[in-house]
């Protein structure tokens, strides 16, 4: 059931709001001519009315039991921030020019995660469009936008959104997002949108005034869980499933990244994730192009992506945190917090082979067994990275990998991700070694809430033994520090690193043994004493051997050859990549020993 203000054309609009706990609900139209319109309630708790003389841009709220005035929980635009009135949007008015767009297959995604507010100095959807050409030149096939649903103020990561249907006003609102998606599709690039269905933000969250949106059965890091399986949950489930379809239908989004689904609790016979997947599959069939759901999860639970006939939920793909953690610990040596579960080359080898390091293995950090086997799922069902917004921004000083590792190590990390069989994801600026931090920032208006955030951030870092005071999340200076310095990409080693990323992505497209990502035709090994990880993959008429040296010393590798001619395709030590110089042979015809430079990677193919 569609909810919210559904503009019908001809200055007619249908208003539908779910509020089973209220005795009366009136539509309060505030502009251009104030009036109060009674609404009618059905047996499922939905109030509705169709009103004439309502044009796009009309602002409205709901009057609940004659004494409480609230914006629409399904508001599609909040031009006056989270406490102001909602606004009617005509989605048919936008001039879409992507009629021939058919999407990017899951296996061909190379994702570039960005935060709209800090990607450009302007911090808008429109300002992203001129930079798409450079992302395409890099080889990116999809941008992933951190959440854009309306949050308080103008500065936020987006996970404090309180109107899941409303596009952030300070970013450019509905028209701005559509213009960006339209431009991406015209240039052959998909758009992934990060959405949050595990909680609502703390400021401007009025959903409790309308109905049982929360349940005390489960607790999340943000308080009571969203009610997906308790009394009154059908209206909540509809609210969320309709939101999923809304982004695909009205904004032409290609895929949704579902934030932290491990904090979505549903013990009903049909999990809300399965319901989402079913509805998206039906929409994909109806529209003749594939829409995708990609879950962020730390559960290592293969049921999330298993098809329904195997007892799964049917979600298309999920992140592999284990891959990141295994790689990160080898690059930085950081073993604090949850990183203490990792640190060995064998962990990365297992992540490359099976996606999950913990597949019902004992986790010291959790002090319990964790995970399930995922080695029989296609690699294209897993998204991997060497850094993302969480792994950077949840450090006290927001340091990127470029601030924690050498140029050699940055190239090694990039090769590990981009030559893997999985869907690679880059975090904005990573490709040229951006040095600006990505800090946590907010712009709340409630002083008590601001102080609670400050104290919460401070206590969060105690587990990681961080010393000192975190930057003030409320300060505009904290936000400004996080804006990319786009000019760096054409300077010095930043330009070299950018070229290295381009080369890796080019090789990923060019070599079938990399592109196909077949688990059956691969051999992955690790040598703990040498800190080496190598993998040999093959398909039809293509083979690759990639050797990753995480040692800070040169190491020797015995290249076993059965008579083929192996050609060197990439050596991160090459002087063109500002390395010490490559001394490895361009071709190898016989078994021999080769010596790799510290923190380097080599790729041969035949």
C-alpha cells in the first residue's frame, strides 16, 4: 500500500498515513492556503483522503487527536528541516532521459562510496555530476551514496535520518538526486543508495506518535528495535517495504545497500529481508531490469544471500567484513578491538577463498563460535574493500589508510581488493591517497543530544585504547576537515597512486581469469613465516598468478612452472609506480626462485 502524499495530477493529491493508535487524524494544509481536512480510517489503521486544489509544493502536516501536530512519517520532502512541514512532490514532473538504461550486472560492479556533503566543497548532488567523468575514467561502474534521507541540520553521515522517504534538503532535495541518477545512467554508471532500516535517528523522530513503530522485545545500539514482528508490525513492514520500492520506482536507483542488517530483528516465519527480496524481484520482472539489494552484516550468515530454495532470504549480495579485517591487520599491524580476531596471512587466504574467515570458528573477540560457510556462493555476492566510511570515521581521528601505511602498502592493499574475485568498493579519495580525515560529524539542535553524542564517541574509543579527546562532532570545523581535496589527484605520488588504481581496474576488465572469479578454478596459499599470500586462478584460456608480499623485508618465492610462458602484467615495485624498481623477469618459462620487494605485489598471466 502506497503511503504519504501521492500526487495524482490535476492539482489532486491522495494522502495516506498509518496511525492505528489515534482516534482522529486530520490533514493540516499549511500553504498556500491553510485548511484542515478530516481523514477516514480503515480497518488496518490507515487514514486517507483525496484533496483537490493541492499542487506540488504544497506544505502540510497531520493533526493527531486534535492536539498534536506532526510532519508526515512518509514525507517525501522536508524543506524546513526535520521539525518543519512536509511538502507534496510530483514525481512525474522530472524529465528522465535514461529510457535505454538496463543497469550494470552485479558481477561488473566496481563501487565508489561517497558522502554527498564532503565529496565536493559545495556538498550537493549537482556538484557531483561534473566529476563523474573522472570516476568513469578510473573505471568505476557504480557510485554508492551514503544515506540521503532527511536528517537534522546540514551536516551528518546520514545514519541519523528520520524521514526515510525524504531526500535531504541541503543536498538538493528530490530534484537534485534525480538529476544525479539521470546523469549517471546517461554516462553508463549505476547508483547504489545506502538506506537505514535498523533504526531512526534521535532528533525529529515522531514515528511513535503515529503507531507501534518500535518494540521493546529487542534492543539495538540505538534503543528499542524497529517493530518487524511484534503486535502492530504489519504497518511498519509496509512502511519499509514501500520505501525499498519507492527508491527503485521513483528515483531509478539501481541497488540499495541495507545498513547493519544484524540490527534488524524479526523472528517471524517470513523475515522482513525475505519480504523485501520478494517484492524487489517482482518489481525487477515488471520493469524488465534487475534491481539489487546488498546487505551490510557482521553475522557471516550465508542465509542472508542464499536463494529461497536453500532456505535463504534471497538478498543479492552482502559485505565481507572479514576480508577487510584480514587485509587491514596485515597492512597496519593493528590488533586492537575486533581486529584481534585477525592478523595472519591464512586469514586473508581464507577470505579470498571462502569470503568469510569465521565460518563457525571460535572468535576470541566474541568469545564464541561465529559465522557459516560461504565458499559455495558466487564471489559476485560479496562486496570487499580496504577502507570504508566506518573503518575510517570510527577511528578517533578519522585517519584514512593513507595516513597509516606507506605508499607501497597502499598499492598492495589496492591490488588485494581489485584483483580479488569479489565486487570491489573504494571509499572516496582512496584512489589517489587522500590525506584529509573522514571524521564523524552532526548538526543537531538539541544541546542534551549533542552532549550525549560527545560522551558516546569518547566511550566508544576506550575499547580501542585511544588516548585523548575525539574531535567535536558538532563543530563545523570537524565537517570542513573531512572535505576532499580533489586537486591532490593530479599531484606527485597521489597522481601515481591514481594511475596504479586505473591499471588494476583495467587488468580486472582485460584478463578473463580475474574477471570471471570462479571459486572452483583457483588455488590460494599463504606462508606465515614469509608473510606471503598467493593465488593462482584459471579459466578456459587464461591463467593468473598473483603474489602479495606483506613483509617489510624482501622475500623469495619458488615459482613452479609446468612449461607455460608467464608474462609479467604488473609489479607494484616498478619505478613507474614510484617503487624501488622491478628486478623480476618479464617472462618466466621454467621453475625458478624470484624475490619480491617489501610490501609489494606481482601479477603474472599466461
